[in-house]
C-alpha cells in the first residue's frame, strides 16, 4: 500500500473494528473464534483492497470474509466434524441467527452479554472494555486508577472463568437487562471518558469513542427509559457540547473558565437539560444524574463568574454519599476552592490525597499545585507540578502542566 491507501485502511480499521468484532461474535458464538476471524478478515483486506479497490460496504465485506475464514478453518479440523451440518447452515449467505427484539444493535448486544452477573463487577467491565470497546490495558488501568498488570489479571481471570464454567454467549432477555444495566452504563461511561481525555496519543480527545458512547447511550435510553441511563446520556451530551472549545488551534488545553461559551452547542445542552428534568422527575436519583446536574450548572452559566458553586458543592456532597470515590472527592475539593477560596481548597485536596488511592493520578497533584500557587507557596507548588509531570502521559496535559510550572 502507498501512504494514502495505508491511511485509508487505518481509518476503516478504527471505524469498523468494534462493529465487525461484535457481529462476528454473534455469528460465530465466541470471543476467540471471532477475534481470529477479525484478524484474518483485515489481513485479507490489506492484501486485496489495494488491487481490487475498497468495497462499497467495508463492514459487510469484513464480516462476510471473517465468517467464511472461520468456517474454512473449522472444516479443516477433524474434531469438529460433528458440527458440519451447523457449518453448512452458517456458510449459507442468507443465513442470519435470529435477532432478539429487545436489542438490535450488535455492539450493544455484546456489551450486555459480556456484563454477565457470574463475573465480578470490575472483571466484567474490564473484559468488556478490552474486548468490545478495544481499549488497551493501560487505558483501562487509567480509568480505574490502577496498575496495568492488575487490570490484565482481571481480564485473564474473567476469560478463564467463562471458559472453565462454560458461561454461554447468549443475549439476556428483556427481564434480565436491568440486573446488567449498572455495569453496561459504567462501560459506556468509561468509553466516553477515554474519548474525552485520551490516555495517550497526540490529541487530547478521541472523537470516535465519544460519538460511539453517545450512540450507545441513546440506544439504551430508547430501550429502557431508565433514569440513570438518561443521566449518563445527558452528562455525555453536556461534555460533548463544549468539545471544540477545550483545546486551542495548537492543540493545547483551554480551561473551562477560559472557553468561549458562545461556541458551545446549545442544542445538545437543551437536549441534556430535558433528560436531567426527566430523570429527576422519576425521583430515582443516582450518580450519573447527579453528575449531569453538575455539568448542567456549568453549561447554563453565562460566564464563569456566574457559576453557582454553592449548588455544585451541595451536589458533590450528595454524590460523595451515593457513589464515594477518590476522584469525586477531588472534584468536590476543587469546587470548594471555587466557593470558599484556595486555602479551603488546599486543605480539602490535601485530605483527599492523604486518604490514598490517588498516588498515580496526575490531576490530583496538579490540583494541589494550583492551590499552592494561588497561596504563594511557590516551592511546594513546583514540587507538586513535578509530581504531576512525572505521572502524565497525555501530551496535551503534559504541555499544560509544564507551562504552569514554567510560569512559576
């Protein structure tokens, strides 16, 4: 391939990989066979497309090629001879397994399937992020504020449990969906987070992941009308509304208070506001609804100075009781600094860091440094910025923190 063909192929790979894998898992009945078929399909594409041209529907071509590659491989294995009648049906171009009425989207079906209650919550989420969303172990580790080896072990154990206990690949019925919904929403939330603030790579964001998470969020709201699903969709829409103002032309970070609010997408903000109202009307308020309410306050403030920090701190107080986590505690501490000043913010951030679990989280030290800088604690701020720099892998974040350090 020449450079232009290679770039086109890479773009198709990124755009279609998740959907093709999800469909192959449905058609072939398992992860291992589908993953192998996926690689074979893209290898065939790399060999044939430069000569024959890119097909009009790359997704359909890849699914068809991957499926027949798997069938050919199985036919060569004598131990699967008993399955030949089934393979004959599978080889029929018109053959499609029956789709349940509840979920028609292959990727959403696969997420619900992977979030099996037989697996531990963290294991099922890590497995789904790795196998369905295609996130790397390092990206998942960042989401959990954990080490990559720890996450890798969770994924290995989850796969082993599926294999040893013969947990079947089957889409849950409509009645079974609610028991898996919490994990499914968490998966979609973490997909969006990785898109909103990428772990690695030249850019701060990955638009493909953000848009895919929003698409899945819309499907779930249409499927279940759950208040937390509404809250998650609203939260993602509110963040997406200011997506283009988060970085400048050089790709450097622009803080929330410095963003041009006239460029925020009011249609997405209004849509999110209606979802938040619907969710609160159910009186079933969970962490995603609370986070969306906080984001809505930011989105509806005409200027940074008009932000209602008292209400935001109150919502964080509730969120910390409903869904306690170090990151929520850190965000609350940052909100306290806006409401009560840097001295109060410094005390709150120091308390959060002393409680542990944020030793590898660069934004904790960056927040600490900002408070110290505002209070004139220059030497301490320099040390905190250096700690943040040592932990940061995202180029845009690194440039931002280095600039703060240089300003001192």
